C-alpha cells in the first residue's frame, strides 16, 4: 500500500491511499491501529446492522476475505437475468471493429460506429473503469446491489468483445470546506485477470465494504481535521470526481478512464433491475461524451 500526503489539488491537501490489490487492502484494514481522533468513535466497528448489513467489523472482513456465500445464488440469478436482457436489448456483434482508444460503453453496446475515442493503436484496447464507493447514507442496499450487478455485466460484455478491463473501486471524500481531500483506491480486477463473480460479490453488492472496511481505511489515514469524525466526510459528486481523476491519471499515467457514479447519481432506484440498467446506460452515455469533450478541448 502506498500512502501519499500533501499532494495539492486546487486548494485542498490530498491524502491518498493506493492499494495494490483487494488482499493488500484487507491486510491494511485488519487491525485497529487508527488515527487517534477516531479512537473513541470508529464507525467501522460500532456501526449498526441496519446501516452496515453485518453484525461486526470482523464478520464483514471475513465475508470479504473468504468470499461470501449467503445470497450468492440469488445474486447469480439476477446477474444472469440482466446478462440475457443486455444480450437481447443491446445487440453486440462479435466482429464489430473500429479504431480507437477506449469505448463509450453505452454507445458501444448500441453498435454506434463512433463509439471509440479516436487513437490509432495496434494493441488490444484497455479500459480503466473507476467506480465511486462514496455514497450518502440514504442510498438503499438494493440500489447498491443493482449497481454492482449492472457494472459486472458491463465488464463481462466488454471482455467478451475483446477489450481488456482494469476495474478499480475508490472513495473520494472531502471536508466541509474542501481543506482536505481523501482518495482511496482498490484494484478489484486487473486486465490480465478473469472476472471472478464470487470474489467481487461482497465488494460490489454489500454496504459493509464501504461502511465498515473503507471506513476502517479512512480511520487509519493521517487526516488532521476533527470534522472527519462526524460523518466521515462528504462524498464527492460526479463533476468533482471526474476532475480529480483527470488530475490523478496524470500522476499515475493510467490512460482512459470511464467513471461510474454513485447509485443515486446514476438514477438507480433499486426496484426494477432492467429500468435501473437502462438508466445507467443513459447516464454513462452522456458522462462518457462529457469526458470525451473535455479531452478534445485539451
């Protein structure tokens, strides 16, 4: 794990927690050696079942580390249902080809020829997908689950069509007046790894991954403002996150990034999986085009 302190982004001091893998992240958060200002609070440990979906921090850690079985068969049924729906609703031709750097996922699924950001390359394109784990307390567990199922289906369809995918989960939060900014990222799938639904089930569909494990990581970071203790900061919105990722990519040389917003920003209600999927594709379409326009201007 790499920690970087005192990077400056606008007028904010940026604290960065960059992990090499999910296992590296779990190793980092497994103890209670936390920042002293969190010592008497520790929402990661004291959060209620209704808020986190687990009875204890250790239960959440074990479920993530040793892969969660409870509810997995129901998750697979929903995954397969959406997989069939996308196959029939958004036709993908296996021989589809166009030169480009990285696809706009929704435009690619719709077989729009201009779905690629233009850049001639002989290599198989790599797509770097960043999903924001930071969401408000009002977001429902069903909305979190639906987003996870939708994102995993999109990754699978990209890979079936010949793209390599790096997939990262991150948390970008800020203090009330943006004096401090916290960015933590966890690689959930690297381009040479196969999509493992069992491994990604807990990180993508269970609220404890944010509300216990990510909270524990935040408790261990060298933040200085005591206001972080009350609410653990404010989730950054789409515009703020894209701007920061553009900045962070320059530091990491990460290439093209497709950004997955929080469930509420994507319009996910958690009631109807098909409607939520259509809403996500619509939002991703406009967001990818916005990012493309920003890159063109440069």
